[in-house]
């Protein structure tokens, strides 16, 4: 019986997963706008997902509504397959609420039906008239929320429509900036600016600008959205003295009225597993690996489908505690996070409590449905698994193999990399200045090549002395003389031949006199040689001078050596604070270890990378993920090749669902070298091309040199291209967000405020710890920031940690 239950459960889960992943064939219909005014048209789209329609569906008949076929287009469905969609124009002349019934679509011989659609025609009198101040033209404004009475935490779509007279010549509108009281709301979506729709109001054509957002209440009571500030740009015709009649753009600043909501409290009979999910949902659980060994972990993919507060929904929980959840991460949603209908995906890493388990228990999701005002609880079927028991020694070996190391991708890590027992105190202290002195070498080579070229050009116009070679040969023979007589004879011959006998030159006459005295004497006359004692005195004098020079060099370098030994001794002495910090880490006194490190290095800008890495590990063990991320980022500023800090940083960003610039797994290979290394490589290739070009011009007739220069230029271009690619995609590149001086890390979870000094939360965006932001400006205790997703706002400075600490902080 147990086997049959497992087989049935497996088949059910497989069918459900297949239906969700492959996409069953079904008909779909939606309307471009659910809120219209009399005579305004909306587009009704009808298509088939997972197949092709056999024929064009017949337009439904609705009393008082005109539905006419417009066109058929080909597009991609949700499974990225080509399908045909049919567009109909819908309009109604009278106010009221209308329902488009199910539309029959034939696909593959099967009869498919769409879901009914509801839309409403609002009377013109419900629109607010706003004066523009231009030629008595007025705008008509309409707030169209899905409902005005909400439950606490319920998400409600809100549409704002602006009807502007076409004769006003509106060029564009900005984004509304409403005040929010006791509610959260996304920024409004951008309207269609290419071809905005039009309609006739009071006999005059009006251009329609449509904004959408979602709103949810914070606490029970009254809430309001607005008043909202809005900028409108219009074109006015003016008379220019030179060009005649021309159009000039003019900005108009408008204030839109507010819309009020009533926020109701949730009923008190909530189930124990209720975590704030409000709407109507379905859940699906999929296991990536069902055959495990004892002690191994597996990953589950959890999908939540439906309509409701998908952005803030929390993952389903297990029905019992037989499995240990190691980590849960939420897959970041893109622009669809603004929608109330869609899907949210969670990835969960878990490990069985024992080898006797045969399945992963059911996942439970409790939610409140505002439509029937009741709580509901969903359960997924248990997922069958096979767990093989292994010997204890084998388990230990396996756990050792699965321990993360420097080669483990951060996406597969289950914990941070370990503590560095012997950090290098001289390992890469932050230095934001890059040395440019190496550029002097290629500059010198370039000047040398240019000098050679200039010299060659001068030699072409210079007439060489015919006696120069003979004179050079005579001087070489003079140097080779071994005895006194030969030396003086050769010296006298040079003077007589090229100095005209030395007339008028005293020094030359003295040399001639000494030659005559030593050389022109009878043969066999002895000549006094230098004594051995005199030679020894000269040699001893040279030795004493050499020893004195060595002693002076040792004395000049001794302060640096002693200073380095003194600095290193702090970390080799058994009683040093370094060893005390290591002992504090091993005993679990993580805050004490942080304090000891910060006593030695009070300035984080001058702290070695290994010390910053250990400080980050201590913060992580204290569940201070924001401070841990800040320390690891500072370590990477000091040493961009510190792979342990980089892996721990990325692991924490993933686990905290931090808002950081997007990275691809292959980019981690670029971190083997720093950005400065790639920049210097690019500069070196540029210099190589310049020097090769100069050499090519100088030695144009030398085939060997010409070949070498061409090869050098080609290789330099290839290497330079690779360096440019590495700079463009390096994870630490300034292009990813901002220069290090402007970067900061979110230390503790905080909302993003629209304005500074707000006492209430007024944004749906909440920044998780470890998020990286750019600091634009600071105003007292507030900071104006930009996130990695280009969202701007204000946060309190106490939630920020700047990568490069200011001197006054």
C-alpha cells in the first residue's frame, strides 16, 4: 500500500511539474485598459498559449458594447513559441460595468475558452478638471483603483489617466510624484509616448496618457496617495524676429488631487503558518536531486503562482522538522515585480535529519483571500527521495570533500571560507594611487629611437674627417703600451702629428719634455719604476674606502630593517594581540577578536587585506552580514586578488538577496588580476605599438626589424583587445556602479525613502543587508543614494558603511 501511495504521489507531482514547465495549451484574453470613458477604445487581445489557433475567433456580443476586429499579428507566447494573436477594438458609449464573456478559440481541433473579462466605463463627470494656465485649456484627471477598501498588506492596482486637449500640443509628461500616507506604492510606469491613444470628450479630441502602479496599506485606518506633482511639456507657437512663426517648448507644473483608501485589519483567526500572503495562490515544489547519501544536501525549487502581494511574499514552510533548511534565496524578479499577477521562485538548500527518511515533507503556504474574506492553506505532495546510509568514516570523508574551498563557486557554497590563522600584516594595504613611473621607460626608449633618427639625418650632411680613423687607431695603441718609453713615444707621435708640435700649449709641452727626457737617452739607461710599497699604499687606501662605503650603506638601511622586524614581531610573538584574536575566534568570542584587530588597526583604510578578511568572518558569525560585507569589500580594495574575500562576499550577497550589480559566473575568472593590472597591460600595449611604429619608420629597409615590428603590433592589438574586454567586465570595475570613494554598503535592512526626514515608510523598495549603493549626496543624518537597479532615494546614514572611510569619520 505504501508503494502505491508513493507511485501515485510521484505521478501527481510529475504531471503538475510538466504542466507548469511545458505549458498546457489554453486560450488567453486580456484587455489593455479596464477603466475607460464613453467613446474611448481599448484593445482586446486573444491568443493561444502552447499552440496555434485554427481560425480567427468570432467577436463576442455584449449589449451596449462595440467589439470589432482590428488585426492579426504573430508574436512569442510565454514558452517562446510563435503564435498568432488577434486584436479587437472595444468601446462603449454609456457608463457602467461590462463583462466580456468567454471567447471560444479552436486550436488543433479542440475547443478552448478564455476567462471572462470585466471593464468599466466611467462618466465624464467623474474626472477632475485641472487648469493648465495656457489659453484656458484644462486637463481631465482620473484615478482608477481596483478598489478603495483594502486589507492590511493587500496589493491593489491603481491606474492614473490624464486626458489632454490635442490643441494644447502636449510634447510629454513627467512621472507623477505623489505623497504617500500609510501606504506603499511603486513608482508609476512609463506611459506610451510613441503613439498615445486619443478619444473625443465634449466634442474635442484629447490625448490619453496612462500611468499604472500598485499600492498596499501599512496599518489599519485611513490612507492616501497624493497630492501628486507632475510636469507637463507643451509646445507654444511664438513669433521669432529671425525665423518667423516657430514652436517653443514650455514646462507646466501641475498638482494632481489625492485619492483616499480605507485599510482594514486582517481577521484574527489566522492559521499558525500564515506569513502575510494575501491574494490567491498555487504552489509547486520540485527537487533537483532525489538520490542522496547520508549527510548530503539537495536543492528544492519552490514556485508560487497567482495574484496578490508577490513582491513581499515569504517562502512556504515544511510541514515538519525532519529536514534541516540550510539556506533559502529568492530569485530576483525584473520589471515583473511591479505586477500583482505572476510567479515568485525560491531556491532552498536542505539536508535530511537521518537516513531513514523516504520523502521530503509537504510544503505549507497559508494565505488570506480578500475575495471570500477567508484564510486558506495549501500543501504540496511529499517528494519521494532515496537516502543511502554510509559508514561514519566515509561520511566524514564526504563532508570534508564538500567543505567549500577557493575553487568552490559561491553559488554552491553552504558556508563561508575559514579564518586565516596567520594573516600577513604587510599584505596589501589600501592604496588608491597607481604608480605611473614605469611609463618613463617607454618614454626613454622612444626618445632614444628619435635621437638615433636625428643623428642619422645629421650624419648624411656631415663630412667625416679622413684622419679620424687613423687618430682613433693611434689612441688605441697608446692605451696598449706596457712600458714607460713606449707610452711616451706614442704620446709624442700623436702630439706631433695632430697638435702641430704642441706650440702654445703648456701641458703638451710638458709631455714632450718628459718624452725627450725618458726616450732620447743612450740605450741601456735605467728608468725609475713605481715602487711596490707605493702600489701597496694605494691598494690599501682603495680597500679602506670600499669598507667605509659598505658600512655607510648598512647604517642607512638599518632603521628600515629594524622597523620591519618590529612590525612583524607583533604577529610572531606568542603574546601578541594577533594570537589573542585567533584564540578569541576559536573560542567563539568574535566581538573580542574584532576589537583586538581594530586596536591594532584603527583606520580601516590602512588595514591589511588578511586582517579585514578575518574581521568580516567575525561579523558573519555574529549575523552582522552588512558589516561582514563591508569588511570583505575593503579587503578587495586593498587586494583585488583576495579570492577568499571575494567568495565570502558573493556567497553572502546571494544568501541575503542583496541588491548588487549583476554578475555572471565566468566573471570570477577575471579577478585573477586586478583592474589596475589590466589597465597597465592596455597602456603597455599602446606603448608597444608606438615604439614599433617608430622603429618601423627608422629601420624601414631592414627586413628583420620590419618583421619583428609588424608581429609586435599585431600581438599588441590582440592583447589590448583582451585587456579592454577584461576592464569592461571586471566585477570591480567602476562602470558597475561608481568609483570606490562613492560606494557604500547597506549595513542593516532599511527602506528606501522618496524624501529625506520622512517619519513613515513611503516606498515599497527595501534594501537588504550587503546591498551595494552609490552615495550621491549627504544631508545631515540622511544620504541620497542610487541602487544597482538605478532606483534613487534617501536612507539614514546609520544604515550605510562607506568603503573608503572619510578622515573625519
